[in-house]
């Protein structure tokens, strides 16, 4: 995997957001968002990794940045789980690097858009064994959550903010809502916010993300 893009804060870093882009995008995709958020998060580092370039079956085998191959869209997405696990391990490696650099894991947040968010859900709640600050799930879904989802006790307190477009035709709102409801049913401190948008990010959403991060960094 390519080296991640790192946006250092103006003050000494004491928190970190690791942000995964969506299918077909790259590590620069959320740089403008990170720069905007850093205007009020003066000691938060942003780490934006790059997905490997691989063939994506649903796109006719076209090579593009992808955290995992999507084999079919219906009735639910069929995915290459080995590639998802490899991406989760790469994310764990980044968490450990930030921890080892002196960032308290409880001040490390995982954010992901679309396919990147699916990796974040899987890593934060099912793979990573240590503490985290929270999860930002943008226009995404949780392909490895099940109806009988069970979480470790430490994960029941891991907060998440789920944000979705009400007219998203790429990851339909019900897919994101299902992930939210599965966490909510277990008592996880999770919030749902819907916006009048498609498969995208808007300024109102970014403001809400900033306010959520500030609240959780100051708790």
C-alpha cells in the first residue's frame, strides 16, 4: 500500500483521525475536508491512506483504487472478504503507528466514506482489540455485521456518528440505517444524521462532523 497522506496540525498533535476514501477515489479525496476541520481542531492529525489498485468485478474488472472487490450488488453486496480483512489489517497498522507515536488510542478516530466506511465499521467493532475515540461512518454500510451481531464489552461504549444522504442511489439509505440500527440495538452510543443529498459530502455534514469530534475530544 502507498504511503498515506498526512496532514499535520498547527499545534502538537494529541489526537488523530484516520480517514478512508471511497471506491475509485484516492488519498487526496478528503484533504479539503480535513483542512476545513483542522481550522477548529488545531491539535488533530489527519491520516489519509490510499487503497490498492485492483480489478473491481461489478465495474467490468476495471482497475481502480478499492479496499476490496465487490462481486455483486444484489440482493446484498457480495464482497471479497480476504481483501476486506487485508484492508482492515492495514488500518490496524496505522492505528498502532499513531499509538506508538504518542497518540492516546482513545483520541484516535476512524472515518470512512462508502467502501472506506465499511472497512472502518469492520475494523473498529470486530477486529481492533484496543480502545478508540470513535467512528465516523459516511454514506456507508456494514457488510460484516449480521442480524445476531455480538460485540466485545469494550466495543459497546465505542461511539459512532452515521451520516447518509436521503437520496443516495449508490449506497441506499436503508443499508446505512441497518448498520446504525444494529449498533443501536446493542446499546452502542450511535447517532444517525440524514441530509438532502446523494452519494456525496456537503458543508452542513462537515460542520456536524467537526462539532461531534470536538465534543468527543473534550469529554
